[in-house]
C-alpha cells in the first residue's frame, strides 16, 4: 500500500509540474527581484588646480569584463551626476524631498543592467541635488573647462579594471552635446561612438531666440490671438499658465515699469503707445521678448537681482557670466561635428516637441554629417516627446522618466556598435512612432 501511495504521489507531482510548465502559474519567485544586476563604485575625480568632483561607476554584476563603457555628460545649469535638478519634488504632506529615477541614473542603470560600465560625475563646483558647493569654481567655469573635465573623466573610465578601453562611448544631453563631439575630437583613438540627446547645433544665441522669442510669439498668434487681429489681451495672457511659463512669469512683469516716486506700476510707454489693455504682438510683445533674450541668463532686478554678483560669488543655478561668455564665443556644433573622425559612429536622438533644443537642431547636424560623408550616423526623432524624452506638448517641456523605448533604442544601437552584434541588426524598437534617418556605409 505504501508503495502504491508513493507511485501516485510521484505521478501527481509530475502532472503538477507539467501543468506548471505548460500553463504557467500564479506564483511569484520573489528571490528573482532581489538579484543584483548592477554594482556601484563611488569615485572622486581630480579635475586639476585643486578642483575635485564626485563620480559614480555602474558595473554589470555578472561577468568579469572587460566591458564596453559609456561616459555620461550632463546638460546646462548646476547639474549633478544624475541630472536631478528639475526632477526633485516636495511631498506637500510631509515636506520631504522625492527623488524619482532621474535621467542619467536611468540611462546608467539601464545600460549597466545589459552589460555596459557607465561613469557619471557632478559638474565642477556642483554637489548632490542641484547645489552649488564652490561658488568660485562654479562662477569661473567655462565651456572649455567642461570639455577638459570630460577628458579627465574619460581617462579615469579607461583605467577602470572592468573597462575595455577599446570600446568607449561618450553620451551627452543638451549642453553635453556640445561637449561630447569635442571629447571625441580630442580622443580620436579612444572614442568609438558618441550619442547626442536633445541636440545643440547652432550658437546658443540662436537657441535662446527660439526658446524666448519664437515659441512665445507662435503661441501668442496661434492660441492667444483668438480674433486673429494681431492683438493680445494683457489680462488673458497673464492668466494663461502655459504662456506665463514661456515668458518667465506674468506678462505684466515684462511690459510694466515701476514709478519710484509714487510707487505705481504702469505699462511701459514704448510697449503701449495706445494706452489700452491690448498690445500688438509684433510691435509690442516681440521687442519685449527680444530684450528679455538679450539679458538671459542675467535679467534685470525685476526678475532676479542676485544674478549680478561677481563670478567668485555667483550662485545662479542657470549659469554665470564666465560660462555664458565662453558659450557665446564657442564655435557652433554644426561646424565642430564635421571634425569628428570617420572612425567614430554617431547616434542623434531628439524629441519632436523639444522646446529647449528643437528637433531642427538635430536635423541640421544630420544634414551636415551627410554633406561631409560621415560613414556611420543615425538620427532618430520621437513624436510627442520633449527635451527629456518624456511626453510633452509642443509648447513646453514636461518632466518625467525617459520612455523605455528610447532607452531601448540607445541600447540597441550601442549593442550593435560595441561588438555584441553586427551593425546590420540595428533597428529602432519604436519604429512605428519614431522617424529614423540612417547612414551606414
């Protein structure tokens, strides 16, 4: 009898196992969720002249390497290694800070989960969570400093024991797309690939004109000018939250002046010659926007009096005068990109609703690369995504996690260009919604 029961138990167990294999199950193996896929190592990078900055390596947890590696270069402003500046929010109930997955942490974690070492670092003079830790270093920073910092970071990355120094990629976002090609040019034998996200092609003055003048003008004409008579109601424009975001505050701040004698506020006469409650979009609004663009990032005391401080005491999170002067004088990326060696493959990605670095900038770079016959470059554009590759309207950038299909596109291209798979296997995971321009010789 015992033998029969044992045989029946084995049969039942076998049938259960077979049903488990064929039909799946409702059980979750929680241990899988606890498996470590990425290891982290904190570093301090010596940038020279007594300046140091914090950095972090992410390393695949499985395998001994050497692995292909990616250096991440952040965008403009006081960015830490995670690009966390605009993503930190406050819980209204508790007052505590909320840290969602930030762009560069997302990229680093995604790539290291799949076999890449990554290195990201705080911008010079900047500390964790968008803070200025050394106003002298920050205030005297130039674009050339940022390029040299990236060169030093690349050297540190190459020396890590887990890294294959023959398979290096440099990835930059926004301002980082200005730095990235210059790093590739400085290191032609080491940098095999560059990835440009939210791309700058022209001089920063052209970008500002788009951000501060052209976008608000288009919005004013298409959305606010309901009668299509070229006039704008100051009251309606001041109550429109989208437009307020575009012009940096209530429209009346731009169009009004304060009388110090009687402490009254009135519309500036040069912007309101008819003394009415409407302004002409072309002759009154546009000049005000142009003046605002000229003063960026150091507007008049109406907006932020603290930005006029000397360089060694500058704490503007947007940037300081030394940085701005160097950016204005910089050779446009449209010229620089043609100097990247033909041995370096180039991936360009841009949201089609990017209001900070419009998609036309990426297209200009792609056109230039075609003209100079660069042998391997790909442009992918994404409808409905903004500057941070998160769903956004055509009028402003929304902040949130990078869409997974964008991360997958980055990885797929890097995989094909890092010795994992042949180049010909690359295709966009989001081909149904993205537009791909590819040139591989």
